C-alpha cells in the first residue's frame, strides 16, 4: 500500500487550490496519508526561499496573476489579497494535528475537509484562522469535536516544529509538497496529476 506524506501550510493559497484532489488520488490508489502542517515562512528561510513580502516587485506581480489563473483553473473562489493574511497559522495547524491524533484513537472526521476548510476560510471567506472561533468552526464542520482546539496543544507545538525539521531534512521547500514512500517528491498543487501518474506506475 503506497503512502504519501503531505507537507502543507494552512495560510498557503496553493494548498487551498489543491482542494481535496490529493484525498481523491489517495483513495484511487489505496494510499495512506500523513498530514504534516508546518510554518511555511520558516521553511522558506531554511531552504533558500523568500517570503512573499520580501520578493522583487516583478515576482509579486506574477504571483498575483498566477493566483488568479490557478484559482480559475481549479474552479475555486479566491481573494488574491485576503483581509486576514498573513496571519498566525499555528492554531489551525495544531487543530489538524490534534484531529489526526484523535482519528488514531477512534474518533471520526474528515482531515481533508478540515485542511480545505481552513484554507478556504483564509482565501475565500475573509476569516482569520488564528482565531479560536474559526478554528472550532472548522473542526465542527469537518466532523471533529471542536474541543480539540483546546486539547493537545503541547503535542501540536511539538509536532508542528518536528514537521518543519522533517520537511527540511527530506527535501521539501514549499507548500503543498507531497513525498511518497519511495521518496518521489512533488511540489505544488499543479503537480497532483504527476503524483497520480506516478502512483499509477506511469511516471
């Protein structure tokens, strides 16, 4: 059974534009997944990237055009300059980590829906995903106990930091980033088709 480690950031517009296509691909191939939210700005700093605010003006302008085109291709509403971005991604990331742990203990819920819900809140709904009510709403909408927002904070902080270290050590440098159990690496939601083909044995 193939496995995919999914490195992503809840404040990443490209993570948002991935939608739930990764989950559909994993289901198609019977693949298991581990969700690994991380601090994308810290990852940029560790791997030679530049935070969006510090990029050259030509790169900033291109990014806005690319976001418009990619969101249209994905069929997703996206505000290219959302009201609550940048914001602190840690609370939503901790909630995802707690939800994943809860699933291992027998809870129910949909992690893919949870991730997409937070990214949609940021990039389409003008909601601040650093706020407790937004974090709780996301958990509830994805079928999880909203009290997970209060539990597992230590686990969340430790895992969040560990995910960053793992991403750096395994060659991830952006989000979303997908790594298979055979160490095939795919960067960006626009490489999901390649991931699908790889799992099909065609790439």
